[in-house]
C-alpha cells in the first residue's frame, strides 16, 4: 500500500492462493497496527482501490476500521490498460 505520492506505507507478501480481497483485510489490519504502535497522529481513513476490491471488503473496512474504500472504475467503454 502506498500513499498519494507513491511512498510505501506497508507491504504484505501472501501465497498466490490468497485472493486480493482477503489479503487486503490482513494488509489493512497490519497498517492499523503499525499506526497504533507508532502513535501516528494521522491515520489512513480514505483509500482508493480498483473494482477487484469491491463488495464485502468495503463494508468490513467501514464497520471495523472506520475507513472508507472508494472503488475507482474504468471509464465506460475503456478496455485493457492504458
């Protein structure tokens, strides 16, 4: 996970068998733990993610971590990567 400038906040390596959405929960919990241990004054409260992270993860992050995950979708009609 990086900040808006692309600076690394936290990284987590998981087996390829773990879905991104499931790994994201672990990543978000690790980030929260590190911020808590560092007594960081500013906490990550708003995230941007692609449509692969839509669904239950968004609700989970909001309910448990009080964090908003905004799903960024491709413009209509766009195919593949830019």
